[in-house]
């Protein structure tokens, strides 16, 4: 999956909606909107970093030498 491609944007939006709704509905504290937004943004950022690391060496034409 290409980072910031069409599929990445769709998965990020779905992740944001799920995390936001779970945190907003299940929280009774007065600052539930801020907590839900922060958790959802951090979840999307973590997803993006994970996809970047996972796809970093996917199309590498020069693998490491003497790999055992």
C-alpha cells in the first residue's frame, strides 16, 4: 500500500472514525471531545508510521550483502 495513496486515506478515515466514536461514546469526563480527537489523531499517525516502516524496504533492489 502506497503511503498517502487512495487506500491509505480510506483506511485512515475509517480508523479515525472508529477510534473517535469509541472514545467519545465511552467517556463521561467533561473533556471527552478533546480526548477522543487526540486519541483518534494519534491512532492515525501511528498507523501511518507503521505503514511507512512496513513498506520501507518492500521494493528494495539492493538487499544487504552476506545475509544469513
